[in-house]
C-alpha cells in the first residue's frame, strides 16, 4: 500500500543531498583556563569547567591562601575529590598555583630518587 492511498498524493522519491565536507564538525578542543580562587564559592566554577571534559584548570590560590587557610584546604579537597571522580590529575606548581585536568590529560610528576644511605661505620 503506497502513500498515495493514505494521503491522496503520489509517492515521490525526493531527497536532499548533504555535502559532508561542507558541514563543519564541532571540534572538541582542549581549553586551558585560568582561575583565581578568592573564596570557597569560586570552586564551583572550576568544578563545572572540569566536568565539561575539555578544560584544564590553572588555579591561582594566593588570594584565598592569604585570606583563610582552612577555606583553602576545603576548596582544594573538593577539587581533588572531583578530579579523582573524573579520573583526572591534580598537582601543585610552586606555592600559589594548582593544575587540575580531566581524564584525557596527565600531569608529569617527576619521581625523586632516594639516595642510598651509606653505612656509617665510623661512630
């Protein structure tokens, strides 16, 4: 039973060609985004960006560090828990900056070699 019988029109095989080369696919580019953590509430912007999946967060913690060290510890702990849930990485650079990445990026963390303790035979 054709469409002619249902709608009273003839069947037609009209179609539209789509040129796949002309359609620009949305590229998922990695974004390195700086943040300044001034208070605990600023953590939510960082977490939302990390959850998007393509953002590497570079966070300046100096203002909150100078203001309230306990709030800073809470904020870093919250960021760390989210990064761990996303299977990402987090690391500190210097005293005032942390980097948080989602799963696709790793942070190189050099392993410090332990020197063998020499036996001290002279007492």
